[in-house]
C-alpha cells in the first residue's frame, strides 16, 4: 500500500478480485504465488497433471514430497498458497481444460473471474483461453517460456486485439519446441510469470492505463 499508485483503494480492489489461472506449471506457480501474497481475494487454479520430480527446478509451489506422493499439482499448489495467505480463497480444479468444459471451469463460482492467466505449455490451450476471453469479455494475460526465451502480453477484449488478431491460427502439432524437447531455464519462466502477475495486478486494481500495450519478448 506504500507504493504511490496503489494505496488502500487499489489494495482493496485486489482483495475483492478473482483471478483464474489455467495451468500450474512453471508460469502458473510463480504468478499464483505472487498474486496470493499480494492479497488477491480469490484464485482459481486449473491443472490436470500430477507432480513429478522433473518439475521441481522451476515450479516453486511443489516439493519432493508432492512428487513422491504423485499429488495433483492443483492440490499441492493450493496448500502452499493457503500457507502463504490463509485469507485468500483458493479453488483447485483437477481437470483437463478443453473445449467441452472450459467455460464451466472458468465460471465454476457462478460468475466469471476478473482476469484469465495463461500458465499453459501448448498453443491449442492458449487459443482456447483466448476464445473464452473474447466470449466473456475478460482480459487474458498471455505468457510462454521455452529454453532461454519467453513472451508475455495482455489481450483486453473490446479495447484491443486478441491473440488471433496477431496469429489467426495456432501452429501445427509438433511444429514448435516444448519443455519436454527443449527444456526451460527456470529464471526465464519466473521472469515471464512475474510480468504476468504484475500486469494482472494492474487489471485487478482497475489501472488499465498502466497495462503494457505491446508484446514483451
């Protein structure tokens, strides 16, 4: 609250806001952690995967114990977030986010969240998040990281372009490197996720004039 453009009013907006994070891997873990500690009142995390030891170098919300127990990432992340901020409401959804259930998962509380945050690792899901963003009129915080490169952007329906405006169709399956094939340097995903969290906070605080207007690469 001591930051000049935040103060009590913007902090109160964060406390009353709802962020939905699709994917709790390297990007989702870092952005969720930052938002929970910043006081975002409600966070929904959606992920289908179980924790593996290969996740540990870049996903700070999971531990060796989670990997050995093969816990769902969403549940392990929820527990760490609540340990950091017990006043937040954390909804963990263990589900494969796809065309048949995307809208239900996003709207599971009965009303849409205030922002959608990309924590995924594939383009088909990113385009699905984008389409939900456009349909619901919810800002979409895009992010991606691979090897030593990353990108982030904010797509705000009705006032700016969406992901399909820049790239109408996703790349074909198998045409792009993945974390499984190219790996990822943990600081890269942390940098991108930090940008995502910062931009999400601007949106949630109602400070749209501060939101970045270009794609960071």
